[in-house]
C-alpha cells in the first residue's frame, strides 16, 4: 500500500486529500482527525446537511453508486475509506481499482451480510451463536428446533436493533419472516447474556495490529447507551481472549483499517462473537478523550499507510450516547438539553455532530467523562445522566 504522508503537497499545490464514503458522525470524526494531521478531506454523501459534509474541504453530493460522484472522489483523493458498512460494495470495488481503499470492498462485503460474517467467525475459530440461514420457505421448515427461542435478523442492512424479531417457536418464525418481507435472514438462538463488550482493532497493510482496551457496553432498545472503560465486570483473561479473537478476525481476512467486533459474555462466562463493523464504532468514541491515539486517528494512519503506535488509555472513561429524545421537554416541545449544568462537572467532554433536527433514537452526540479512577468517572457520569434525565446504569 502506498503511503500518503501528511503535509505533502499535490500537483495542485494543496495538501494530500483523504476521502470517506458516507457523511454521518463517524465520517465527521474521521475528517476532523485527518484535518488535525494536515490532510485535506473529501466526503461523498447525497445529503447536503450531512455532519461530515459540513466540515470537510470537499463535499461531493452524489449517490453512492453515481459514476460521476465516484469519479470526482477518485480525482480528489489519494486514498479512500468508508464510515458505514452499507456503502454498496460495488462502489468500493470501483474506487479500489484506481485508488488505495481501506477497508477493501471484499472485507466490507463480509461485514454486510450476517450469514457470511458468521461463516467468517466459524472459519477463524471464533465461537458465535448457533444459527441457520433463512432464505426460503424450505429453510424455514428445516430450521433446527435447537434454535428456539431465537432472534430472526435480516442478513443485510440491520442496525441499532432494526430488522430483528424475537421468535418463540416455528409458528412465530413464519410470522416474523413474513413481517420482514421474506428477505434473506439468519435465525440465531437467543443466548443468556451476562454482558456485552466490544474490541476495536486496527490493522496496517503490513500486517501489524494494535487495539483499544476492551469496552463494556450497555444497550437500551437495541441502541448503544453507555460504554465503560476499563470494562468493570470483565477479568483480564477474558479481555485477552476477546482481543485475540478480534485480532484473529482482522488478520484472517487481511483486513486493513479499523475493525470493531461486538461480543457477548454469556452467563457461564464464555465469549461469543456477535457482529463486526468495518469502521470505527460508537463504542470507541471515548478514545477521543481517554486514549493517546483515538480510533479515528488509527483509521487515518491505516488509510495513509502510516505507522501504528499502540494506543494507551490515559484516563478511565464513561461514554453516554445523546439521542434525539433529549432535545424534547416533558410536553414534547423541542428544547436543547441544559449543557451548562453538565459542563460544570469535572472531566466532561461534549461532542455534538451538527445534526439540525433531533428525532427519537437519532444519535445527536455523545458525552465522555474522564477521571483519575473508574469510580470517579462513573460517579460524574451518573450525575450527568441524572441532569440530562437519562436512566442510571
Ligand atoms: N443471539 C442473541 N441472544 C441474545 N441477545 C441478542 C442476540 N443477538 C442480539 N441480541 C441483542 O440485540 C442487540 C442487537 O443485536 P445485533 O446483532 O448487535 O444487531 P445490530 O446490528 O442492530 O446492532 C445486541 O446488542 C444484544 O443485546
Ligand atoms: Mg450490534
């Protein structure tokens, strides 16, 4: 992979440009990290108000498959990454033929399909929930009884708990598959979860891997709500096992870039891989304030072929997600949260993504609390949650 060194000027006299497919908050945080290192940045996203498009040097407003938009992005950029996994893999193939693209279209394609993703877990020797593909009525009838009670998930395009139905038995499964419009799905056995964690690894084109510390995650209504680091309820052996599994998953597909692997820890203490994201992840946002190298700087370094230094957690941290419902008062009127009170607390770092219209469940920003010790971070995060009207954790 070619290196795109920071500060080098192109033929047009401008600094080298790094591009990103997708203009959401992850793209915005990538753009800001790239800009901090002196790069120019380009975003391709059809939305004129996309969070990343608003802060990039170039915003190409085009559909992800529009030939002209892709041509413009290639013309502008020395290397290109992605910020969400549902960028059509074909667009990444097109870009990859002319420019370094990381992660590759092949790796993104694995993460785009839950059945292919689970096969990658199995092939890499990493345990996952027992599952069956449900692509046809025959497969529905043949689903093993051991998968009930289960969860039916669409194979593609699911996120934040969307595209999932819990099914108690075969009759419920048939009903649920109809409700999901009979698109290709996977049926997974519902597992007894003790808790959920994630691991972010970054892999360089030369094969070197680094990782962030294990994150302990709490979801509400299928959406990440709280991340705590260090993970308060996970022992060192299990943490090492999760880091080794995430590294193995990246290495086995010769992945280049930042990869997040979500795991379940079951009631019996065993570790099970759930899903992968071929990009930085909401559960890694704390790294902006609590680590000496953030997940977004790792993404920049991987994309530009720069050396990867192992990140160090310098402060224990708690991250609270800020969803759109916080922008409404008890009467349902729109009103911004009381930031002044929250920001008066020690070690609070507020990040807002520049989204104009709040909606229920929409990720508007996050708040990271750092402190000298985990108990201190938790205490302040609980105070912040209470001021914002969020439940305790
Ligand atoms: N097999 C399972 N057993 C128990 N809980 C599950 C299972 N699969 C998913 N869940 C729960 O649903 C949440 C969302 O599922 P996930 O597969 O991660 O989908 P998404 O892409 O929406 O994040 C998980 O974080 C977990 O809390
Ligand atoms: Mg998930």
